[in-house]
C-alpha cells in the first residue's frame, strides 16, 4: 500500500513518569493519548499505541486534497492541547504529576511511502522500510536546530505526494541524515503557532436559533471525507452542478477565511462567487454568496460525526442587502424562502451522496 505514516509522540514522557507519582502520571498520559486517538479522522487509522506515542497510517484516497490530510494531522495537536489545557485548569490535586502537566508536549512526524499490512499474533501490524524510517525520524535534531518543542515534521516525500508545496513554503526547512538511508529532507511547523491561528479566527457561523432555512442530510462517509467534498474545488464543482470551480485568495497555500470559490454555471459560464468568512477544519465552513440582484446569503455548513458516518447540517441566515448589510424586506424574503431552501436542500443531499459514493469506492479498492 502507498499512503501516509504518522507518529504522534508525547515529549517529556520518560521524565514525567519517573519523577512523579506513577498512578497519577499514568492516568494523565492515558488521557492525553485518548485525546489524540479521539481526534483521528478517516482516512487516518490507528496502527498501534507505542508507549507514549500513537502510530497512524492512511491510504491516500484518489482526489483528496492535501490540505484536508495535513489539517487532519494538525487536529491531533489541537485535541492534545485542549485536553492538556483542561487538565491544568480543572485539577485541584497538589501532587507533582498534576503540578507538572505543562512539562508535556507533542511532536508529530509525517512521512509518505510504501507499507505492507501483516498479521502477527492475531494483530495487524505495518512493515516496510518507510515504516522503519518514520520511527527513526523521531530521533532528530529539530528541537536543537529550530528551538521548537512541539512541532510537525513533514518529509519532502509527503509534500510531493500531497501537493502541499504552497502550505509548507513558509515552514522551516530541515534535513536529517541516517545510516543506510542518507539524507531525509522536510519541513517543520510550530504546532502551537498553527493552533493559535485557528483559535484566533473571529467566529462567524449561523447557529440553529438564527437560521432562516435549515436542512440536514446523512452520509455514510466519515467527517474528513465529507469535509474534503466541502472545500475541494474539484469536488464542489460536482455537487454544486457547476461547469468548473476555482479558488483565489488562498493564504499561505490554504483555503481559509478570505478565500473565494469562483463557480461557473450555465451555458454562459456565469460566475458565482462564494467568499469564505470562517472555517474550522473538519467542523464547519461559513460562506457568503449572491442570490439575486444586490442580495446575498450567509450560510454555514457543519460536518457532525454520527454513529454511521456524518450528519451534514446547513443553516442560512436571512438574505441581506449587499451594499448596506441590512435584511431585505420581509415580503421579498418570504417570496424567496421556498426556492432558496429547496436549492440548499438539493445541494446538501448531493454533497452527502457524493461523499458516500467516494468513500464506498475508496474502501472497496
């Protein structure tokens, strides 16, 4: 199989266990590992828990955007950091372990290559030179060279496979050398900095209580697959029934707030512009787009994990005057509501169906 190999490793683990009360220290480490595992999104899957680390793998689905894969990995740190912060804020215990929770950190290694699934002792495991290399990359000089303690290191092979050259362009270039392997080139990002950007965005979403129209649809695909259909221009083209879709205004190679989807429709290729107002990876995206002469609509599409896949929930706020920002007159809103609500429903249902078909195709290969 060819895919991505990821190790999320808790740093400071050995010192934390040996210098603090074992019972509390073990409980803290277990809770942090569970926070990482709980944030894993398909196509990533757990290969095993290795003491202080979680080893993951994922076959790259055809057509899946590199941004979705990369951000699915970055979300592991977000879950870890959130769990760590909650423990620090909520603990009243005065033991050394609870007092030193902040000494723990996370480093993530991401490599792409070949691997083989084998069953040993009744348990599935991965093997191959790239699996070995991924583990060897944990022993590196990144912290010494860059001063970054909590980092994501992505090898050049992964950058090439995922097509994320624009995203890593502002990262720190780094090279490691290993016996029998030679030099391994890649890029380093500070995970606290990446997470701070997400947390620092101004929240802009349509909540259920403020919705003018609301629709839901269920997909058998996991959230990350549905999310990729929401943000991937080529896939948006299909479920929006457009002729083509392009993105402009990307920031540091990523689709995010401020970016625009230019969606061409009809025989005349009339362009409809969807502007991204807010976006939280594998959670929700809010866009604003014209729905008439001088009238626009703000819509938030949520991806919510369900027992069998994903529930897609779409809320739209009342249409407003583009020039003034004021709601349009009520009688005009009422005349538009059924039509726009039906368009919204059809779009969300097509999104759910396309994501289900994509996932079924991927899992059957």
